[in-house]
C-alpha cells in the first residue's frame, strides 16, 4: 500500500485543521492496533493556541509542538517519562514570549520542551553583532510551522510528522527549516531529519543546536553522561573547577550554578553518540548523529532543586555557545550560498533495560579506545583562548 498523508496546515483547499485523530481504522493495513496520531489545539492561559501533535507507535509516544518550531514537548516510552520538570508551565505560545525582554533572555520564559532547536540565524548568548542585538538562542523555538503534514507508510510501518518553519523577512534573509520526525511501530527510537535552505539571493549565515533536556528517572544522583571525545574542555572558569567530574551527575542541590562542557566528539566512520544512563545503568537515553553535520557537542549540567529545574542538557550543535561574532571568527558559523542547504539527522533511542545500556556503553568505549581523548583543564574555544 502507498504511503498516505494528511495536511494539517498550509493546504490551499483546507488551510488549517483544529484537530484530527488518525488510527488503526484509518489505515487497516497496519498490523498493530495500538498506534495513533492526534492533532489538537490547546486553549487557556499562556498555552492558548498552541498546536500539539501526539505520535504514538504503540510503545513510544511523543508530543510535538508545531507552534514552537517543531520542538518536542514531552514523551513516554513504556511508562518511562521523557522530559523534565521545568519551572515554566508550558507549552507557552510564542505570542507570550518577547525575546528582547529581560536583556534578551526571555527565551527562558517559554523553555520547557524535552527537545527544542536553537537557531536558525544564531544561537548562544545575547550579544551585539555589528549593531544588531542577538537574543538568547535565536528565534526558531518561538516560530510556528506554516506547513504541517502527517504521514503513514504501511510498507515500512513508519509514522511521520513533517513541518516547515521560516525565519527572516524583508531585508532579513529567508531561511526555511523542513523537519521530519519519524518512528516505526513498537520501536524504542525515532529519527529527526532536518533541512535548512537559504531562499535568499544572498549568502546566509546559520547556526543550529539541538537542546535535549532530561530529568528523572534518567537523571538522579550517580547518573552519568558518556561522550566519546577527541577534545573536551570546560566552557567557563566555573565549569573548569568541575572538570574532574564532568561525566557524573548529582542529586538536586538548591542554588546549584550551571556547569557547561564542550566536546569535539570522536566517531566511527563519521557517526557518534552520547548516552545518559541512570545510577544503576539499567535505563538510558542515547543520541546518535553525524559529526560532519554537527561537529560540536555540549553538556549543560543544571542539577538545581527540582523546583528550579533539575535537568541535564545534551546538545549536538554546529558550534559552541559562545557569542556569534566569536564563533564566526572561529569558523563555526555555517555559510549557505543562495539556494544552498544544510542537513542533519538525529536518532534518539530509549534504553529500558541493562542490556541496551551496556551495548550503548560498549559502542562509546570502542570509539574512545580508537581515539586519544585530550582533556583541557581550562576553556580553549572561547574568546581569549588560543584555539
């Protein structure tokens, strides 16, 4: 049977559907009776008008946010919650987030997704870029999809959601993100395939970071985040004090000051991964990507009190999160020619048993064994550093 699609947003004949539910009765060719895709629009409070798409493969369910740049709000795999306890009661509609407020830090007032993108023109901290104010982590996470399509492919047993998000304007360039999330029936993993295209007649700069944020039960005292690396460095002098414990995570501590570590990942034939495992090493979260597409990786340790956002961020990226002018000088800003495109694929796997965690750990150990990893005791890629 050929794949079937349903257009939620962007079709001239039916420009917008407030809600839709696709299930086994709509595609009887699927053998499973447990899958479904549901599109809804939330009402009330700061979430008013936020569109959600829940994609459920029978074992893994994910709630996407087309209104917030095709981020993933939360998920669940066989009873394991995916996400974190943000102090922000989201999802927050972008109309309630003025990115220029609070000195350019108001991106944080809408931040509660499990996975959100930072970009497209810029990511990283607020800064002045030649007279232009760049706000924290850019605009894409607060930009709504203008096209949204649901797909079901009986031949491959795969479900998918595709969204198109544009960033730019008159005299501001025009970048277009096309993001496709797909998963197979009863699978413990999903794939995100992103393409960013430059629709301007002028070259365009681009930065992209995937901010994957996880709390309990994967995060607890004694959890570890494992990354094979060629080089590892603290992001700041504060993080440098904790370089010896960069892998291990603490329980919640009120007043904890965030620690950030930068990696140049090791790889096997271009492919690399990172793993978050709990203290008992019987559940974990593995992220796979290609280093040619995303050459940098960042861990954001924020083991603060649960009330203040107890979370670990795992962040494949095109660049490190220093101010964009510095990243430009360092050659870590992507330049897209007119009509050019950038592509990246993330595969995220949920491990719910010790065997899966052990296999992921062994893969990372094999990559590290093939590469002599260098640990820098001070920041080396930031402003004022030598490399």
